């Protein structure tokens, strides 16, 4: 009695999943990329591949001598491969999940508070003078609801001006909320300024909006740590001893004429930085970012948003999951990556290695005719347009060398690639 042999469907899919996970992990370790995160976007392909495997094996079985084989889904094999791949992903992308957890924590904290808008009744507090000593090196500002503006002026002490807005209620009740809202100042070497808004409303959790304008002495420098849950942060003509930290859950970041290494993050807002003497490291969950004229390295990270950098003397690292990237005036190394968006990079000098990748989007480069660099580019689809006689285009690849080839310009993409003269 001949028994029909059962064929397990899913083994090839499981093997392909493990191979893809290993290849992405190896590529990230080799090039310092985060391509393993693509598994979050493309995991539904496992189901598609599983179905294609079933169809292909069924067609092969019908035309082979062993026709009539019975098929059985290899659920155990696919699940084991998925668990192994997920384990590798969790271990390799710990920083990614820590970043997500920080953002979730901010959202949870923000969700527990009801915010007043800058409308209704406005109450202006008297200017608060915060004495500084020779020991004072740090200024921390913590605001629940409201903008933070930091500037320099002809003052001996730190001046703090608070403008309080109370909406949804009027009259004496609103005025009372404004009067009872205050500022708490503490510290000597590190001065901490905290807003203490008087909660109101039916829920008892509505916070008045307290917009702060902080004026620092012109002849002093302080390291700054600025944080608001709901509001924008703006710095104008500010000089730090070493660093400036900014964080907002919902609001924009703006810097102009700033000295110091800047690190800032916003969950929902755009960021702009102009004329910074130091490095700039900005991140946003949703919003565009623009940086102009920075003396050191620039790092921009966005989940959704366009990124633009003009004139950076240091290395540039710009990454967005969904948005376009535009970089001009590159004087050192460049790393640009967009999973869904075009990338444009222009410079009259190649002073470091370039590494450019776009999963979906056109790539446009403007390179100098003189220098010392070599180009190595490849695309999966589209066409390559080249203006350099020194470069060779072979189907979907472009290679060539200018001068001694000291630096490397590496390009990967899946759409059109244009290499133009600067």
C-alpha cells in the first residue's frame, strides 16, 4: 500500500527569513546602518512568500512523477524562524526600543495633563531676578506648559519673565489662577527654574500656560538644560560653557547665533538651527529640520520629515524614515539615509567619505571636477545620468576616480541616479 508522502510548505520561507535577517544584521555591523529596522515594515512579506511557496510546490508536484503529494503547512518551522529573527532584532536594536520607550514615557506624562492655550486671560508676573555667583555654571529650566525663550542682555543677574494664560474660565477665578501660579528657583552652582502652575478645570488637571522669557548676563556663560512638555524652545545669541540640552514633547526648536554643543529633541515639531559654533544633534518624530552654518558635526534624525543642511564644517549624519534630504556645502564626511524620499547632495569639495542610501527616491549628486575621491554607485531600478567623462556607467552601476581617490563616495538606491558637476 503506497502512502502519499506529505510535503511541508514553509521550510523555504523560513530559510529565506533567516538568511534575510542574517544579511541585514551583517550589513548593519559592517556599514554602521540600521537596515534591520526594515523588518518592521516588510514583515508581511513572510505571508506572501509562504503563499507563493505553496503555489510553486503545488505546480511542480502536478507536473512531476510524484503527483498527488499531500501538502501540510510547516507552521512550526516558520514560527521558529520568526522567533529567532525577532530575538536577533530585539538584541540588535536595543537602542531603538529605548528611544521609543523614552518617547512613550513623554507621551504618557503629557496625556495626564490638560493644557491651557495662549488665549483667554493673560497675567504678567513681575520680573524675577535670580542671583548668580562665580560658582554658577548650569541653568536648568523645567516647564509643564509653555514656551521657553532664552536670550542674552545687559543684566547682572538672570532675569525671568513669566506670562501666564488661563483659558476656559474668566473673571476673578481666572485672575486667581494666574496669581497662584508661580516659579520655584533653587540651587547655586546649578540653578533650577521650575514652573508651578495652579491646576484648574473640572478635572483639576488643566495647567495654565506659562511662557518664560529668560535673559542671561552678557558677560557670563552657562550650560543649559531646557525642558517643556507643551511648548517651543527658542535660543537667541546664547553662549554655553560646553553644551545645551533641549527637550519638548510638543513644540518647535529654534536656535540662532548659539555657541556650544547642542542636543535637542521634539516629538511633534520642527527644528531650525542657524549659525552655531559647536555641534548640532537634533531629532524629531514628526517635523522638518533645517540647519545652516555649523562649525562642527551635524546629526539629524527624523521619523517623518524633510532634512536640510547648509554649510557644516564637521561630519554630517542625516537620516529620515519618510522624507527628503538636501545637503549642500559638505566639508567633511557625509552619511545620508532615507527609506522613503529623495536625496540631494552638493559640494565643491569632497573632504571625507560619503555614504548615501535611499530605498525609495531619486538620488542627485553635484561633485567637484577636481579633488581626490572615487565613486561607487549602484541602483536597482531607474537610470543613471552622468556628466563626468572620468566615470564609467555600466548598466546600473557607476564607478570612477578623480585624482588619487583618497575619499570614497558610495551610493545605493532603487530609483534614478544623477551625478552632475558642481
